[in-house]
């Protein structure tokens, strides 16, 4: 079986997910970071299809728009299930506490992404 090379669009989306959910190295790779990134990937894939200005949004505006999807759990599950099914497993296949923890981490990451970083004004 031959490994597929990701397209530029897939690599760009992966880089965007990583940028919006950056966390210290010691937290990366755990179920929380994987779940956070999978759910965000589903949200961003949906936004890419439904928001014409998606590719022109700044990091801050993109994070703010993505954070709005966290307000309606049922809609979030539907969107992520349709756009990126692996992400839905972190919304439906976990305990309520684990799901709440993952969503809390995603909300915190998106909030942090809206704040200026060093050198930005």
C-alpha cells in the first residue's frame, strides 16, 4: 500500500489547525490535544465551505469565528460528524467529563489565538 502525499490544501489546513491550537510540547500528543485538533479541523473544513472570506481571515478573526461553533453542542456534533468524522469521536465517544475537558481546551486555545502575540499590534 502506497502512502498518499497530502495536497497543499490539506497541508495548509493542518498548519492552520496547529497554529490555532498551539500548546507547550509537554501537552502535545495526548488525547486532549488530538481531540482539540480533530474537532477544530471539522469546524475549519465547514467554515471553508460556508464562509466565502475564509481564506482571507486573519488568525484572530478565524479563531473568533471558529469559537462561535462551540456555543451549540448539537450543531457542533452535526458539523464535525459531517466534515471530519474522526473529530466526532471526541464529541460522542468519550465520557461527558472528557468531552467537556477537550472542548474547554479548544475554547481556551481559540481565545488565546485571538490575543496579540509578541510583535503584533
